[in-house]
C-alpha cells in the first residue's frame, strides 16, 4: 500500500511538472464571451497544473477579449473541429437556450469532442451547488445535501435505531432508575424535563432530558449559564458528564432526533437567532442531534455572544453539506473522548 501511494504521488508530481512546461495539455475552445467565460479563462491561466490550454473563442460577434483569439461565429464551430485537434469545448454563453445547447451538442458529438456547459450563474455559487436530475428535468441545488440521497438516509436511520436501542437497553435500563432516585432525593419535581424544540423542516417536537434544575418559571426562556443558581447539585454532575441528555436516545428511536446533528435550541433562541443570522434555519434541513460537529469543535453549552452562534451555525451547515457515515462515527468518538477529558462549557 505504501509503495502504491508513493507511486501515485510520483506520477502526480511528474504530470504537474510536464504541464507547467507546456506538455500533456488538453486543448479547449470557449463558446461565448462575457463574465463567465472570462472567469473560466482566468481560472485556467492561474492554474497551469490543471493542464488546459485555451486556443481561442467563438462568438457571434468579435469583441476585445482576454480569453484568446477570435476564431469565428458559433456556426463555424463544426468546420473548425474537423481541422484542429481540440479536446474539449466549453460553453459559456449567457442566456443560452435549450435549442442552442442541442445544436452545439450535435456538432460537438459529431466531431467526437467532449463538451462542458457552464451556467452563467456558475460563479455565484462557488463550490456549494450540485446538479441533480428531477425526473427528466436538470436542476441546480444551492448546496450539497448527502442526506437527501435515499441510501444515505437509510444508513443514518439504521445507525440511529441500532445505537439508540443498544443504549436504552444496555445503559438506560439501569441508569434511569438510579438517576431518578438521585434527582428525587435532591429536589422536588419530575424526573424528566421536556421542552418543545425545533426539528427537521422546522417541525416542533418534545425534547426530553433528565431534570437538572430546580423547578422554575423561566426554564423555557432562559438557558443555563455558568454558576446558574437554578441548577441542582446532582444536576451539575449530570450536565458536566452529559448524562442529562440520555433520555434523548428515546427521541432518536422515535425519529424526532438523530445521534449526530445540529443541537436543537429553545423556541425563544430560534426566534432571536433568525434575526441575527440569515441562514440560521438551514440547519433545520436535517434532524437535530444529541451531539454535533459544532459541539466537538468547542461550541457546546451556553451561547455567550453573536460570535458563538455564528460559528455554531457555520459548523452545522458544514456538517449538513459534508455528511458521511464515517463523519458520524468520528463525532461520536470525539464526544465520548470530550466527556472523559472534561469540557469548560459543560455546566
């Protein structure tokens, strides 16, 4: 395996060297002229390791251009491809119609040349967008969402069911009675605390926790803070060790939550953060989790300022766009590690 990896690295470096010297290039022509074409040409020019050489451009009108020499009108493309060894045709024509795309595809296919079509809105989306087929209609999603794929949904849900069932049977079956007795001995009130939280697609659900505070009138309006007098002595232990979250494995088994996902916030917090962060509700496109990517990166517990919530949302959206089964396993491992290591904001 090491030899294979070394061989791949050497070949990769050799190809990069040859391309920078002008060898091993793919010759391309651009159809169209404008911002999209210019930015594509700039990308190629600034990254010679990509191995592309722009021969010139076709457009129905000749313009002062930095993307290479003018090669003719788009109708001249067919004859040109018969006489020159072109590897790819890049279509960067603003406002191009389906009919025009079909005509270009016909000409390019006839010449046996690859074609790529760049929408004129391409550079607005950077690397986030994703093309998907909706029936027989191509659509552009503004962000990648792996958990919209059926097989990924199945994988994550299967993991949630198996993991939560094991925890409920093997741990909560004896832990629940023990913690219930300690809570009752420590303060008056119910063993469980339930609160409406925002779930996937902005649907509310009852989120369960072991009660860690004295019964109070502002529990739905005010989150716990450091040194909070509402927290009971046993509650401090439960919160420090994250044992107060264990009833949420029932939420996971029911399907309201996932093992891993953005942490659900109180309703009053959701209203507040929507006013601060434009894309705050994007995190609600997936199920909330018992733990999450933001939490293992230091953003758990109390949200002290605007910087905290903006970073938490950034991590949550990154998770949404980059989900994988192995990422979930990594987050679970880091969560357990952090519990044993101890965290400053676990209060």
